[in-house]
């Protein structure tokens, strides 16, 4: 007998009913109940003893020590002074080869003859110190640690002057040593008891130190090495030579007011007299030339201090 589709479904559902009832009558396994989670007891934390932090005040000697560390930690701290000494003694020895017996030249002027190249070395020293913070991008960190900005500039001036002074003294001693044989053979003596000789030798150290501070002022003011170095060479060498090649009242006056006038300290009495006789500008004498160089140094450092205090450090 053929059942319709709906009846077949009813029949199958009816025949399966006893089996479902039998399956439902079987005892069910008890449901697993999860044990309540136990919250761990909070551990008793033992507070470690705090070490007291000592905060040191920012003082000028510490700023100087930091600047000295930065100066001596770079590679140029050794090679630049050494190159300055070598260039000074080499030029002094080379110029001493042209000295003849009877030349109206003192032994002191022969010793300091290498200042033309030596001053470029100390100029580079000052420029590097003045621009290093801005070239490396550490100026912001430095002036955040030392809020008094002028203290940093003062420390840089002190460190620059110290390094330049030691370098100039070493160059002077080395030049005196290498020209000793030439002075003994040609006649110019080095009498340390003579006032003019002492002034020339001391002027060598003073001029090189002043040029280093001049480079520091240019570097701190311009904050870029190439423009600062170019301006220093222009003031010390190029402008002086151009004005010397075109003598006149105006040009001689301008030349006497350039920082290169400090080189008058390196001339003996005869050299100063000959320079004043050939110049139509003011006759400053040796110490007057030194004062002109000092005025340039003070003016540039003052301008750098003004920019440092009134403008951004970047």
C-alpha cells in the first residue's frame, strides 16, 4: 500500500516515538558545576627604600668643567693645536733661511715670524667652539640644562682662551728652538732681559689668544662654521692685504682699525717706527694695535651674547 508523502512522515515519526521515549527515560548524567573562582589574596608588597637623589646646583665652575670635557673629547682637540705649533715653527724656520749677517732684524722678530699661519689655527679653534653646539644640534639640550645662557658663553670663552694660550706658548717655544741655530749663525740675539724682546714674545701669545676669542665671537654670532671662518680670514688677512696694496689716508685709517692691527705687538721698535713712517693713518704704536684687537673681541662677544639672550638658540 502506497502512503502519501505526508503519511510516510507521520508513520516514521510514530515508529520513532517509543525509541525517543526510551532514550528520554535513561538517567541523565549530572551537570558539571564549576567551582567558584578563588580570588588570590593580595600579596603584601614591601616598599624598597628610596635612595635620596642629590641635585647639584648649576654653578659656573661646573659649566666650565662641562665645556672643557666637550672640548677635549673631540678629535680636533689634539690635532688642531699640534697643527698650529707645526705651522708656526715651519714658517719661522723657512723665513730664517733668508736672514743674513747684518740684517736689521731682531732675534725676537724671527721667532714670532710664524704667527701668520699660527693665527689661522687659533681662529679655527675659536670658530669651532662657537659653532659646535649649533652644528651638532645639542644647543637646545645644553641651554635647557644651563638656563643662564651667558654662563655657557663665558665658559666657552675661558676654555678657548686657555687652549689658545697653551698652544701659543708651545708654538713660541718650538719656534725659538728651531731658529736657535739660524740666530747663532747670522747674529740676531734673543735677549730676554730687553723690554722690546719681552714685549714681542709676550705679544705673540696675546695676539694668538685674542684671535681665538675673535673666532669664538664670530662663531657664536653667526652659528655656522663656514661663514664665521670666512669672515675671520677676511678681517685678519684679506682686507689687511688689500688695504696695504692701496695706500692712502682713508685706507691706512681703515687698516689701522681692523683686528689685524694687533700684529703691531709682534714688531720690534724698528719695525713699529718704519710702519708708522709709511702710514698716513693713525699711529697707534704696538699697544694701540693690541687695544684695537681687544675692542673687536669685546664687540663680537657682546653681539653674540645679545643674540644668545634675546633670540632662539637654534
